[in-house]
C-alpha cells in the first residue's frame, strides 16, 4: 500500500491527507501541487468579499497611472491561496492554526500569474498542555510561474498525534 492511502475493505482504498505530528521532520520541504492561476475574476471577487476598496486591485484606468500599469492581485488573496495550497499536505490533520507571522510580499502578483508553493518544517515540539497534540511551525514560500518568490510567511499549527483526533473516515 502506498503512503496517503488506507485500506477500507477488500480491494478498496481511500486517500488520506495531511500529516500527524510524528510525520513532520524539521528540515523537510513539501512541494504543494497543482499550481493555481489567478484570474481577474478571482481578484475582483476577493476585493468585493473582503471589502478591499483600493483601486489598485480593480480599476484599470487608475492602475495605468501606477508603477505597474495594470491591476495587482490583493495581497491577502495571495496569502490565502498559498495557505490553501498547503492544507492537504501540512494542516489537514491540524486541530487549529495558532498564527501567521513574518508575512512578506516580495514581488507583485498579476492576473494570469500562476502560483506554486512549498513549505519547510522549521520547528516542532510537544504541546505542554495537550499530550495528544504537538505544535509545528512551517515556512511557506510562494513563487510565480517564472520561479520568482512573491510571498513567504511562517505558520504555526496545533496538530494531532497519530492515534488521536478524528479518524480518516
């Protein structure tokens, strides 16, 4: 049987996602695929949903006067997509996100850009108050289709240990 699959009956298998605390190894890097191409509609909807009214995200005439000459993707959308890309690998078995820090937007993202993400395990430790869980910190890096880093951040999660928490049903 391959990793990420459990046998649920004779000749019947189910995909599983995420990692238990014990499966994280400091220094390991996980590449998250597939990539995600951001459309103008994605950016417009996100600005409407989040009430981000800065014209740099949706007003083409305004943007012609900026250094970029065209709309840029709202930075919280970039972060949200990168986090989402990592969920099935690093936080599907998390109890909770404990926080994000050192979020850096290092290059603009535009409509039509495709994002790719990877996460490195930076730190892990047993939870002092919850013996069935551990705390894992990862650094996620997002790159565009040209390999240019557009964003990076640290994320800390509370993760179930193997044998505890909800089952993979």
